[in-house]
């Protein structure tokens, strides 16, 4: 699974890197940690997502890449309204199993035409010893590059006069290679060569895109023991990504 991750890129920089339109709202009220680097992203946080969409005024033009901010935890479009502009609370759908998303009621509509990429510097996972001690690990690219996880997104609309809510979930798949020592699931990471096919709003994705992760991409990932301070979402600083020991051993496995 993927229930916590780190991301340091802002919407303007991400849009420039991907030659995309920045559609985030600069006037939107956000927590400072959400507006800048976030070293301890947790579900319900508003996160950046990459989508390909057609222009409403020119629907026949090719879809273009866009950066949007979404709530991490997908809200299906059919969710009932609990109060004006507020969806009913349900199960926190921050992850979706890649192999089942196409047929799962909460995700199948999004799987058809609303797929996204969620940029991250790396993600956290925990192992538990026989004594019950939880050890946090940080998975990241050895070269410091960004990772892009396959995701799904949705638009929830309340009553008249309320603002639509964009939300997303991260797909997970079976962990492979050294990563199985940390957890049996991991984010479905996509190589750049797969982005266009995954984001294409006009066609369902090929099965190969959810069948597993490119071995070359997995080979770039390192695993690092980090401070247990990351266990609390109240903690949020670059120190959370540092090796847990003073010797600075960067690779766990």
C-alpha cells in the first residue's frame, strides 16, 4: 500500500518540467505545508496530480497536459452530500488495487477516462519486528529523480452553488525484488514512456500498464531506514528523509 509519501515540487515548477498547464488555484486557502514541500504527505491532504484533458472550448483539439490539486482520497461522483458542498464520509479511498480498479464500483468510472499521475520524491512504509517495534523506511530513486505513481481521479459535485471537489487515489501493485522485504504492496510506478497511454482520456488503458512495474524502474529504487518521527503526521521537515543512523548508510537492502 501507499499511505504516506514525500513531495517537494511546486505546481509552477512541475508544469514547466512537464510542459503542462498549471491549473491550480493560487488563491485557494491551503495549509502552508500543502502549498510548499511536504515531507510527510498523508491521506486527505491536497496533492498535485497530472492529467491530460481536452479544452472545454475546443473539445476536438488534442488533450493537453495539466497540473491540478486534488484531495488524496477518492470521492466517487455518486457519493451523497452530507451538508452543502460537503460529501458524506466513507472509507478513505487513498489506495486502489491496480488489478481490480477496472471492475471495482468506486473506481471503475475513473479507470475508464479519469486517470492521473501523482508525483513523489519517494514513499514511506513500515516493518514491524517480533517485539512490535515499527521501523519506517523511505523508498526513493537513487539518483534523486522524481517518481510518478499511477492514479485515478474523480469530480464530486454537491448542490447548486457549491464548488466541485477533485480527489484522487494511488494505484498499488504487488511489490517486487528487494521491496518485498518491506511490504507486499507498493505504488504502481510508471516510466515516462508509459505516461501518455496512461493519461489518454479517450481510450481505456492497455492491460500491460497495470500488469506490473518496469524492472528497470524498480532497479533505480533504494530503501532507507528513517527516523520514527515520520510516524506522526504532525512532523514535517527535510530531516524525515535522512538516514536514521549517524553513519549515513543510505541503502537498507
